[in-house]
C-alpha cells in the first residue's frame, strides 16, 4: 500500500497565480497608467508578476514536500515487549 498525500494542500498552477498577481498589480498601480502608458505598464507588471509567481510556487512546493505523510514505524508486538520487561525485572542487579 502506498501513502497518499492529503488533499488539504492547495495545488497552485503557474498561469493562474500569474494572472491573479497581474490583476492585483494593475489595480494597485492604475494611477501610473497615464504617466507610463498602457503598454509599458502592462509589460512591467507582467515581468513583476512572473518573478513573484515563480518565487511563490517554489515556496509552496517546498512546504508541500515537508508536509508529506511519513511512513509509519513498524508496530511492536505487545507480547514481546512484556516479556522483555519481565526479563529485565528478573535479572539480578550487579554492582560496578
């Protein structure tokens, strides 16, 4: 049986993240549209959104790898652990 990663971590797609950042930046920098012009602002915002999205995706992948489920340790048999405890209790203590 293989361990599956829980579905709690959202999967980020590169283009979706880039579009979201592009929209947020264009809204925030709309005051500079008149000074720079539509095309120049769009190209600068596009470059910035690429850089930001690249870093966000790297960080999210790193966090996702850390949160993967680790394999469970093999269970100890209860009977053998009781026998070991009994044997240790019966052994005479030696002075050193």
